[in-house]
C-alpha cells in the first residue's frame, strides 16, 4: 500500500489580485506529487480556514503580495487554532520583508519564502517538514 499524497491548500488571502506566483507554486506542488487545492483570489481568512478543514489538508500555503502579511498570516493561524485545527501547519511567501519574518514565525508560521526562492527549494522543504495528518 502506498502512502497517501500530501494535501496542500494554496491560498490567496486579502485583496491582492496577482496570482501568478500562487499558480506557479500550485503547479510545482502538483508536479512534485502533492495533491493541491487552490482557493483562487481574494479569500478571507475565514474562507481559507473553512476550506482547509473541509478539505482535510495537511498544510496551508499562503501567497501574499499586498503587504498585509503581518495581519493575514496570524489571523489564519489563530482561526485554525480556534477551530481545533491548529495542527495544520501554515507556511507561505510573497513580497515579505526579511524584518517581518521573525514576527510571522513567532505567530506560528512554519516557514516564509521570499522572492527568488526556487520551487525546488519549497518542494524539498515541504517533503522534509510537512507530514500527513492523522
């Protein structure tokens, strides 16, 4: 019996209307053998958390270019905890200043990837750090 594929939710929270990076990472995850659920643009934290729970994902990958990362990452992590789904790891990337990364990790983000990070690096990190939920 083979191990089931990791299920990753790729989400675009907030008002950001640019989804090229999210689509590239979603395709990369798919090509790496992960199962991908993509939310589309302009999702609220509540929509993302509800989708993560309904789809029984192993992780949530956020793509944020709007500058609202210091609000949206913690909100999504807090909502997951409130809904007894705090075991779903959250990671992501986008236009995020290096100075903001420690605060995002302190809020519970598992990893933050900045522009220029290769999809191979992200896929390797997922393989090493994300595991199927029980």
